[in-house]
C-alpha cells in the first residue's frame, strides 16, 4: 500500500493538485498510517526527480548571483512559517479536517492564474517579486494547498510568462522540499526503498506533464479537479 502512496506522491507532487493533500486523504480512506515520517520519505523521491529535471535551471541560478539571491528570498517565507506553525502543520497531516478548505484555495489560485497573460521572463525577477512568490509558496506548507500551483500562480499573477513561472517553480521546489526533509527526517526510515523509487519515477512523469500543460495554459482543468477533491474530503469527513 505504501508503494501505491509513492505513486500518488510522485504524480501529484508537481501537478498542481497537492500531493500532501492526496496522501492525507488516501490515508484516511485506506486506513494507512500517513505520519510525517512517511510523507518526508516520499518527498525524498520527488526531490531527486525535480533536481534531475531542473538541472538547466540550476545552472542559470548559479550563473547569476542576483537571481540566486532571488531564489533564497523566495525560500525564506516557507522556512519562517514552517517553523512558526510546526505543531499545527503536524496536526493537519494527521487529520482531514482542513483539506476541503485548502483544496478550494488551490482551485481559486489556479483558475485565477489561468486568466492572466504574463510576458515577463526570469531576467526581470525583482527581489519584491521573489518575496511575493515566496509568500505564495509558504501557503503550501498545509496539505491541500499545492506548492507548484501556488508558486505558478504567484509568478503568473505577477506578470511572468508560463514557461518562466514553471522554471522558477521547479527551482523553488529543491530548497523547500530538501529543507523540509532535513528538518523532519531523523536519518532513518522503516519504509521500503521501493517507495522512494516509485515516487521518483512518477515525479519525473508528472514534471513532463506539468510542463506541457502549463505552457499550453491548461491549469483551469486542475482547478476543477481540486474542487472535486475538496468535495470528496468534505464527504469523507462527514
């Protein structure tokens, strides 16, 4: 069953539908323990996937000190709020109480961003824009709010074109997912390495799908999907 969760994690980590929200909801439906340790172990697989997929973007980031600083600025809000609300975050991972609300938040972000026609590229990334995108990303510390959806929406609403927004979202995934893994992981796990492998492979597939759909401006379909998931979570809760 944990291998199945690895597949779900990999596919939903980068598609803007909230992987953590799906893991928590499936854990409730299938009566599988979805503690933070399991979620972190699943994130390891997707962390490696996005690092492999974003190698070109990583090179760009390290070739420009100013752009590198922008990535750091975008990362700080998630770190700050993640530490500030650590206990509450742990609670949301063990209950589906807040999932309907958070899935709806993701839905609104996606449908709103799909209406925006941005033209700016990453060379125009200002520190203020980086901070705002970081605040969008910080909202995704809760299950049900998609990290990729939030960062894509933040960048697109600020006027960046879809492809540039996607590249920036990929870059931000690395320090945030990596930082959360280091913070929560105790250095060992009782979970099968196969879970990691499945999450990695599914993550690569999801990244390719997201790239195609984002460039073709199809995020609104994910918005509808998130509303459906909000309804499912509400039904299961009651």
